[in-house]
C-alpha cells in the first residue's frame, strides 16, 4: 500500500464517510475517520435491505485492488484499512488553521467498560436490572443499560449507557476480567449550582441530581446570591432559571460570564420563553432545559453535559482537509401536529421501525408481526411524505428517498410473506411517486405487477377500528371521493432532516447552512463549501439516497484530495515502513499452535496434555501452548514472545471472535516478520459453549477446529502478492461539463490526461443552457471551465477526434484515436472515463412537427433566451411532461424535465403574470430542494393537471387561419373532459444518452437497457464499470442536472485516481492462478470469470490472469476439470484436507 | 438410532453466511453444533468434488450456503452454485446418497436467527433420514 504524507479527517462513519475515507485511503492518504456513535455504518447498520436487489451488497464498496490493505469481510460487521484510523465515540472538539494545514482536536467519550479488557462474554447483561428502549431497534425492543450497540458489529465490546445506568454495581461484580469501572469519582466532586426562585424546583433538582445523578449540588434563590456563590465557592456547572424576580437569568448569565468566561451554564425555561433561552445560547449558554422537568430526561442530559465537560480533549491532529459526512436524521412524527396516532397507536410505526421489524436482528427476528399484540400482519399501509413536502412541519422540500424505500419495504414484506406462505396486502398512499433515478420506474412497475397497490391521495386520519381488530384509514382520492381502508400496520414514510449535531459542527467549522439547516454548498457543486478544504460528503448536504450519497462521497474525497495535493500531501513518505517478512517459501511448515484458555473457561475439563500430544502427532505442529487471554494486551505480548522465541513459519491461534484479530494479526506480522497470511485465528470458544453428543464434547470439538486450522495453514501460500504496472495517465472521452471536470480533477493531481471530444468545441450541452432555476448563470461556468482545461499543462485536448479502437485492462489501456483528417494514433493510459453525454430526446408525439408552436423544453429555453418568444404576447401555454418517458421503450425518468418545466413556467409567469400555464404531469419529480419551486409555481398560479398513461392529453392543430392549438384531456378533480386553447404546447421529452455501443464494447463494459452506462452496482459502485479501470460520469451515465453531473465527474476522477496513483498496483493475496502443466486450454475458466480477468495468451498458449481484475471468487477453479485453475488460499488439496480434518 | 447425531459439513461463503454464523454465535443463539463450517470465498467456488468428498468421508449431510440471489459479492457466484447443486443432486444417487443429504440455502449476513433455524431443520431432517450408509457400502 502506497502511503503519502497527506492526511484527511472524515467526520462521520456512515456509508458516505466510509466511501470518502476508503477513496482517500486507497489514493494513499492517511485518514482519520471519527464517528460520534460507538459503531460505524450509520443508518445502514439498521437497514438490511436495499433496492433494486432487495438485499444488501455493501461489501462491494471494499477495495478491489490492494485488497489486503483492507478487511475482506461483511462491511456491516466492521471495517479496517491500513491507511484509516477509525475512532469511535469521538467528536471534533476544535479546528484551527488553513486549508492544507488544519489543526484539529478530537474528544473521545469515555465509557466505564474498558475495551482492552472486555471479552464480550455477556455476563454483565444477565445481571443488569435496567431496561431501556433499544435505539438500534428504533425503540421497538428493550435492552439493558450495559449493551452491545450493534449486535453484529466489531469491535463488539459492551458499553454502558451512562444516562440510564443506576450504578448498582451488579455488572462490575459479574465481570470476569474486571473490565468495568463504574464508580465515577468525578461526579461526587462535580459541583452544580441550581439557581431558581422557586423552592420546589431547587429542592427537587437537588434531590434528583444528588441521589440519582451522584453529583454535588448547591442552591441559590436569586441572581445576586448565585453570583456571590460562584465568587466565593465556584461551581462547575450552573443550572439557571430565566424568569426570576429582580435580576433575570439572562442578566445573571452575562454577569457570570464576565466573571468566569468558561463557566458552563444551562438555562432553565418554561415552554413560553424558549426563544429567550435560544437567545441566551448566543451569549454563551451551553444548552437549555424546558420545564416542567422529567427526571428521566433531565438526569441523562446533565450526565451527558458532565461527561462532555469532564472528558479531556485530545489528541490533536494535523490534516490537510476535512470531510463532513454527518449524514442526516429522520423526521420524528411525534413532534408534528398531525401524527396519524403515532406514539399512541403501537401499530403505527415509522419506516425505520418497520425496517427493524423486517430485520433478522430486529425485535421479532424478522417475523412480520404487529408490535401491539404479536399477531401476524396481513395488511400494511405506507403513508408518504410524513415530514416532507409539508410547509406545516417546515419542510418545503422532498426527502427524495421515501418513495423508493416505501416500494422496497413493500416488496421485501411481500417476499417475506410469500416465504412464510402468508397473505399480505400492501398499499402505498402517495401524492407523487418520485421514481426519478435510474431504474426506479421499472422497479416501481415491477412492484405494481407483484401486487403492491399505489393509491394516490391523502390520508386524513388513522384511528383504531371500532372492532379493535385493526386500524382504519380515511383518505381522499384525487377525484375527491372519501374512502375508508383498513390496515393492521401503518408505516409512516418519514423524511430526512439535518443530522443531529449538524448545527454545532457547521458553526464550529464556520460553514453556512441552507434555510432547512443542511450544509450550503457552492454553486454547481454538491460538495464544496465556502471554506476551501472543508467539504460535504454523503447526505450531509441534504436529501440523498445511498447511490447519490456514495457518488457525493467520492466527489467529496476528490475535493478534499485536491486541497491536500495542493498543500504537498501527495509526496510519498520517505520513511514509509515497508515490511520485509521472512522468506519461508521453501521451508516445510513449522506450526506454532496457541490456545486461548479464556481463563480456563474454554479448556475446563480438557486434558491439555492429551490434546497437545494428539496435535503434535502431526509433524508440522512444532509447538502447542496455552495462554490465558490472547485478546488482552498481556496475552498478546506472551504470544509475540513465543513466536520470537520459536520462530515458527505458521501460527495458529485458537481463540474466539476471529474477526477481531484481523488488524492485530497484521501488526503482529510486522513485529515478528512473519507474513500475516501465514497466521490464522480459529474460533474454539463456540465449540466449548454448547457440548455435542459425544463423550468428551469440548475436547473433540476444539481439537477438530484446530486440526482444520492446521490443515488450512499447512497449505497457506507465502507467495508474493502479484502487482501490475500502471501507466499513470488517464483518458477522458467527451468534452462536456462532466468530461472537462473529470479531466481537470485528475490533472490537478499532477497526472496527464487526454481529453477526447468529437465536436470542434468543448462544452457540450452547456452551450444551450443559460441559467439555473435559482437564477445562477451558466455561461461563466462554461467559460471558466473551458479556459482552465485549455490552459492546463497536464491536459491534452483532442477536438474533432473519436476513439476507433481500444483494448487493455486496469493499469494499461491502449486507445486508438482518429482526428478530423483521418489521422490515427495510439494513446496509452491507466484508466478511462466515459463522459460522452446525451441530448434531448426527439419525438413525434403530441403532433410535434405539425406546428412550429409545438416545441420542446429545449426549444423554449432557446426562444426565451433569444427573444423569439414574447411571454407578454401569449395567453395560454400548455406543458406536457413525460413525453415518451416512463413507459416502454424509454421507461425511465429523465429527472431534469420537471425542474426545467418549473423553471420555464416561473420565468414565463414572472414576465407575464396573466399568462395561463397548464402543466400536464404524471408525477411531478420536484425532488429535494426543488420542491420549493413547485410550491412557488403553484402559488404563482400555474395549473397542474395529472394524467395517466391511458388518459394522455391530446393536441390538435386548428385547421383555421390562426392554427390555434387545442389540447383536450380528462380533468380528474372535475372528473370531466377539458379543452384548452393554447398558444404554445411545450413537450418535456427527456434525455437520451449518446454512448456509442462500439465505444462501450471497445472498453469491455456494458450499456443498460436504455443505452446508458451500466454501472457495476447502482448503490455501492455507482460510477464504476464492472471492469476495473473504466468509469463513467455525466448524462451518459444517467440523467442528471449540472451539479449532479459534476459530482459524478469528480467521483469518477477520484475512482480513476486510485488506480493511476502508483507505478504499480497490487491485487489481493486471495487470487486465482493457473497450474500450467495441468491446463488443457479448454477455456472454461475464461467463460466462468465474472470480471473478465482471464484470457488466452495466444503466443504462449496459456491462460493468463490479470491479477488486478481478478477478485479471487474461485468460479474458475470450480469449473476447471483438471484442477489447473486454483485460488491462493483455497487450493483443492487444501480444501480436501480441511474436509478430512472436519470429519475426523 | 435414537442417539444418532448427524454430522454436517457446511461450505459457507465469506461474505454472507459465514457472517450470519458468526452472528448466531455471538448472539448466543442455540443451534445444534453438528455442523462443521468450512469458509470459502463464494459458493461459486465450491467444486462438486468437495461435496462428494465430504459425503464419502462420512458426512451425513452437506450444506452449501451463500448470499441471496442478487447479493453475491462476486456478482453471480451464487447462481453458479445453484446450477451446480441442482446437477449434483441428480447424480448423488449414483454414489449411493439420497439427494436430500445435500442442501443449498441463502443466508444473509444479518440472518443469524435464520442460520440457527436452518441448522435445526437440517439436523431434524437428517435424523429422519438416518446415518449415511454410503461409507459402509463403498470402497474408497
């Protein structure tokens, strides 16, 4: 793994943070990834299923090259990477400095459980008397005060929820390793001053905080008394009432701050004066508490404040750039005015609660049962737009994710019911189904075909049915009819909100927020903020699904990387520790077996001498040792000493939780100069927990697991991991905004780029686009980008040039280009980015071509710009959405048409408020913050009439002299036909890609069924081709607007940079090979390889494997009739011996 | 026969089922420990000879378990396994094994409970089927 001096800080360990961190780490930068909670994975640790597969697949985000640098197991379990330092339960405390040289201070929350000592035995849980809502299961189940934050995560040390812990000490007594230190000495001496004029408030607070919180409490009944107290006695925290006679709380706060500027003060306020409390925070108050107090909420909050204050800050790091990836939070319907009974009806749940109901690790183990009584669920209703598209809940935006997750939840629930042979009705109540992304519409169609009912309308209320059996939904359909439906589970599709802590973080970093509290980014950029070097990743800047978050995360990594590179961070570390392992390739196996007795818990009753004797019957086993705790630092040191003493060339460790050792083994390998691939941890503890039916169950089980491990290790290969040379140059096809951005992004890192454009100028679609819906001018973006490209010393622009042929693989591609004069030449490059763009679709629908008054949105854009159209001269304009779109054969949403229609409708209305505009639409795709323009358009008087595929509007050109256009359609609200006489009919025809098939084939990648670029994985590898080394961006990838296209371009550039960053790139140690003496050249393996990593070398008459493309899946080995194809680490001989050992 | 405890060899994929098995273990779910897990990178690398070898060496049942369709870390390895297991079931009787002794399942990473359930199910089924007679009959 190449290591550079550049460093980055990534804040937030959700999917976006992971992607950004991995991208930066794979480029060679050192990354510190901090996460507020005790686990990584963010919201995805709670979500088991994602569309379109309705499964997971997160592991596909792991590195494909240099695989050994990172963990190679389920990403939901955890992540390791050599260049990433993951710090959990850690927040940013402060930031200073300039881009390229930020000084950041971190603060790690301390917990009474010492992770170094905790062995995860769970004895503490058995004795804990406290039950509290389990946040992991969205409150649907309970857990103890000592708990595992995520059951399947590693590191899986227990932790104590100090907010609810009663400090009874039971866990401390039960812990076999003394890992728990409950007594917090600090609290007894932590002096809290309670200032309130009401005696009852003072007294009850004193009692709660002293008895239940364990703090020292003083009291004052007025401002002057409080000030006197802090002058004479001091205090560490002041709880200060706002409304007091004489000197009020705000005045006390001011005076106290003059005396002691660092004194933490928490305001206490009645609900009516919350605004004053918010004002008080601006002059230095830490937080506020609202009366009347609930001790269950108050005490944890004070404990939290105490912990934050008492946790020492540190360490301090120097980083070149900061990536904010705090994610989002979700609307809590209990906060709203209209909650559909949420909170009082147990069978009304949020979508996140429903995800937990579906999950195998959820409260019902994945069984579809009602939370209220555990009976099977037969009818589920999803209510869309809860906390979205709702000005009453201050959300004049669309959360963009809810439509798709509701469909997915319905599909997964139906699959689950089908598996269990149960009947399930699923209905989605919606306003617009916003299936705006690639493949979304077909997914919706698929769900509809499978039986999901889509009901357009608004649900008015959810009440218990009088029978008490289920819930009653009253709703109004689009034609105004009121209906009553029944469901036994109602799922509220809750929208996104700014992440918890987003305000504090952005304030600290000095980053602007948009009106809804999300990060404000720069024009045309989804990631860059007003402060260079501080970028937004994932959904932190608002309203994104997984795929967009992942794209944005890579784009953020690119932006961060540009800053780091600019500050000199790309220089390789001179003293980069390159580990030299002992060469043991030609030695016979000498295995050291270390068995963790887990303080005699595992090996109780085991005849150790007999076990040693039997193991040593195998001549390869040289030593067998028993250690008390290999998981502790002390035990590990003993192991290291043993290895150094005996110098084995293989090490087998029998312990528990093999996953935990992944990183430790790497370090151990470096310390003892033994390749970690020659060391293995096997789980012997599971065997000891549940005896089998044999005479000496534990001994037999443990011995078998050890012999299986020995069999594997005996064959473990110490061969060096193969590498391939890399031609450190990139090729970008397409000179539109995406292609130019991608070229600049790579060139800014000092690598040379060939930019191929078939036309005679750069700029693509930007030439005919003039301004964005928010008024932003596009021309400066075009000019500035084009100038930068033309003057960049690292970019070679080839105009009127096309690719005629290409071949090659990641690291080395050869592309033949042909210029306008027919001159051909060959270019060599390590990675390719396709950015060939697209255009407005042509149409013959709605009489297009019969009249020059029937135009497309693109024509309208031009006519508005050049004055060919005068809005003041028009009376009526009809706009029709989804022309030839979202139905076969072009069954996808082009995403930009609805915003374009809104832009033009608003522009026309602005120029002529009397102009009548009617928009015929199917579902208005005003996603994200675009919703606010939809609201504006309706306010401005634009009429929106929905139509369905079987009731499309019809356009007739009048035969008489003025040739007026007549639009006839069915008006669903009136439930009658309408005729509209129009001056113009404007068609939104959508985007078609221009991605030539021969180009795609030349690079060995695929098109999807709509001729867009086929990404490897829409969620986890959204800009990669399946074939490593080829990437795509812009609208040949998928329909998107300028900012989104730029984000894909930056993401594609970042992905390409990982490959061309070094002179050679390594694969992983688990990789396929060929025993050439056995190979019959039948070529079955070539066909079986899903990555096209194998090919026939005609000269040498042999099969060769490209080590960078091979992922080690072993498909080749399984089809090979001669065992000539093999996978390192899973050789047939080895597996056979393991099977033998398993059955002995 | 009453005390017959079938021995199961399970080829589990590194990404999904192995994780589920680990989760079942760390969640302390009770399931019969008759199963001997052999981790492979993908069910698509399970060579038919491994299955036959395990049965010949005395396993009463063989489980191959990986990621759900569409979920494979290696794109389509599980589909390959599905085809292969179907064929294997056809030819197992020629080796003297009941096809029921071989089973293919999909167990996702968070399906620890399902892993335990399938193990219980499998043990029950194999108990009904009785010990594998093949090893006694065949000379290998």
